[in-house]
């Protein structure tokens, strides 16, 4: 039941194939953490940002998981996500940076399932 947020520079809109990225990213995360249940992936363009260089292209992925995964599992997932981002950004944007954070969801997280 991962929650995946993809924040990216709006300069990549129309250049980065987000549907293709999500189509690979979501199942990759679910498989690597052996997840079940409802998962969500959100994509958000950032119009205003500072990244050390004015208007530099970037993609940052945050993966929120229920607590309990070992740090090694999270580290391997981070590396897999970085590799996938590299694949999707190769040739798309010269000098684009990309990063990932895999974190535990807050213990207050609740889900109201649909029936």
C-alpha cells in the first residue's frame, strides 16, 4: 500500500513521459516491498523552486510505506527507483537531477477502504 509522490520541475512537462514512468514505478515499488492493499501515485509539477541552479530540471520521488520494512529493503528500493529514474530521464533533460526518499508513513495514517 505504498504512497508514491513524484515531484518534478514543470520544465519537464511534456518532455518526461509520466504515464510510462508511473506504469513502471508503481509495480516496482509494490513488488520490492511485498505490498498489498491500496496504493496511490501522485505526480506534481513544481513551477517555483530553487535547486542550486536557477530553473534546473529535477525529479524527486517519495515512497511512503507502513512501518516495519528493514532499512536494507528501503535502501535497495531507493537504488532501484534511482535506476528507473535514470532510464526515464536519459536523453530527456541535460543536467537533470533526480532523487528518492523511502520513508515510513506516520503512525497516525488511516485508510477508509471502499467496499
